[in-house]
C-alpha cells in the first residue's frame, strides 16, 4: 500500500474535511479513506481548470460534457446574480416566470419538426424519467394501456433514477438496485469496431447500420408492438466510447417506430448544445424524434437544468379538460438556471460555437487519428467535439484487456498519468476500455495538438508497462 499523501495549508484542511464527510459519485471512497486525497479543482478559465495548488490542466471533458462555452464567463455569472436579485425562485407548478417561458420558446425554436412543448427538470436523469412516464401516460390516454415497455441499447447510460436506470444498458450499474422498473429491453448499439461481437455477420458499415436498426424491430416484434411504448437512443452513444450512428441508421429507426406505433426519444443529455455542431444532434443526423431529453450544456454548467421537449402529437391528449401530467420537480425550470441558459445560448450564437465545431471537427479527428500508430490504440471514433479512443491488447485480434489488466491500466495508471501530464479527461471501462474526450467548443488546432501530444506521451508509456 502506498504511503499516505502529505498535503499542506488550505489543501490539507479541505482534504481532511473531504475524507471525513464527502461522498463522491460513481467513485471508490477507499483512496480517500486511505489518506490519498481527492483532486480538488478550484478555478476554471476558458478551456483550462486549475487545482487548489494553482496547477493548470486542459479540461478535456468540459467538466462532465457540460462546460461547452468554457469556464469563467463573466456574463453568465452576472446574469445569474441579476436573476437571483429579481426573482430567485418560483415553481412552474401552475404558475410561471419569464425566464422559463422565454427558454421554453427558445428550445422549441431549435427543435425539429413539431417538437414544441418543453417540460423542465433539473438534470438529465430526470429528463429521461419524465420522457418514460410521459410515454406511458400518453399511451394510456390513447386507449393502449399495455404499451409500457422500452427498448434501448447495450452499454448505453441514461441516468440513475429507477426508470432511467432500467433503460440504461449497463448490467453492473443496475444489479445492486434490482428489481428496477420491468419491461426495459436492450439491443445492439452502433459500435462498428465490435460489430461481429454483437452478432453482425455482414461486411460493410452500411449493412451494419441497417442490421443494428433492424434489431430494434426484431425486439419490438418479439415483445409485441402493442406492449412497447418507446425507444430511447442517444444520437452518438457515449458509454462504451462514442458510437456515432451509421448514415442509414436513424432513417431506418424512424421508419420502424412509425410502422409499430412506438415513440422515439432522442436522449441528447450529452449530444445537444453544440457537442455535435448543432443545438440538437437529431438535426445533425436528420431525424425527427417524438421527444428530446437534454440538460448538461444548456447552461454550460453555470446552473443546473434539464428539459424534455415533446411533439405536438404527444402533447395533444394533455390539452383537454381535466387531464394533467402528474409529475414535476421543485427546482425544474429554476429562474436562475433558465436565465443563465438564455445567456449561454446567446454566447453560442454570438460566437458561432456550433459553426466552430462543424468547421474544426475533421481536423480534431485527424489529429487524434495520428495516435493510431501507438500499439494499444485500437480505434478512434466519434463526431463533432466528442471522441473515444479504444485501447486494446492486440490490434490484429482486437483482444481487449481482462478485468485485472483493465484495473491496472485505467485506474492504476492512465487516469492519474493523464491528469499529472495536464489533461483532465476520462478513462472509462463501462464497456471496453476507452479514453473519452469532449473539450469546450471554443478550442482549435493548437489545443488539438496539445491534447494529442499529452495522450501520445502517456499512451506510449502505458504500452511499455504492459
Ligand atoms: C445520455 C445521458 N442520459 C442521461 C444522463 C443523466 O444525466 P444526469 O447526470 O444529469 O442525471 C446522462 C449523464 O451523463 C447521459 O449521458
């Protein structure tokens, strides 16, 4: 066991309190319990973050796919303070306030087709939970009460509430909380690199796209279309390391959903607000879902908020008489968050952040592709400013690391080495081991190069350790 890390001054005080009282999310407490401390980030500026000792890091993950406009935006801080002075809080339970109204109108203006109705929440999991409950009630109001099941994809993450977690396709994240909401089924994802392992027997990416989409139809038919409420898909799946859709995928999925009268939910908690170069990623992939779930970068993280955006068709039965949707959250559409979201979206437009992503995405990908000359880099994939680098033991066979090797490589070495080298990003083993990158949308070629250089050094080192 390594010795207890020595901390000094203000950091020692904070580490002590963290050790005694802070419970970190999705993380082992044992390192902190053993006295090794936790990295403490104290400040952010543009695409950089600074730890409590003042050391600077590239924020290669926008916090957690959140700070898309970058850190330290004075304007967003000012808008938050102004709104807190004017009206710090009011619910949207039968009342409204200007900021929520303005933001609902604006989100509807960005959404495709007839997605015109906005139901706010405070984060992504709640947005997914809302869509799930809304789908069930919608079908009951349509006289189809058996339509309650969902279909989503293997390894996909959709949040922690018990409904959203049931939709999630990561068994290890669910086992401790079973039984969850029943009737949630999972199908292959769009990871072409591991297509054969998912059961695909064809050759081309085009065939694979159709096969993966058709797996949704096979599941609907197996379960019975009269029992399936909705399909939940991210435009680019994050967990597993960035699986963009094949060109034909969403067109086929939309046809299948229409044919079987099943709702299509585009879970854009990560993909919305510029990550793929559009306000909503379904616009990048040219499909119109029945609902969009979004959160994270709507405010670039300066205040929390989430939303479920709903089509006129789904909203229709809720318009009449005594019908209501008995669901909501105290802090949903919070005035400060809604005002900050408006100002954040102004920044997106003034600084043309979506255009920046669309223009620079090919160069970002090309820069990361250079890493393919390193022995453990198996695949580099993604879209926009959103990439996954899959690490393998053997590039020819695509053999992946076993649990012990993965533990040693990702947790024991890579996460810390990248951080020590000045790059905050994520080494993730929810599927096969990947490094995930999703930096603020403001960066360009010189930062791509800097990221590539850090990754090159650390991954080369990791290869030697194996
Ligand atoms: C696709 C997707 N859906 C839902 C969620 C849950 O969002 P939150 O953590 O805000 O509850 C996440 C979180 O990362 C996500 O990536």
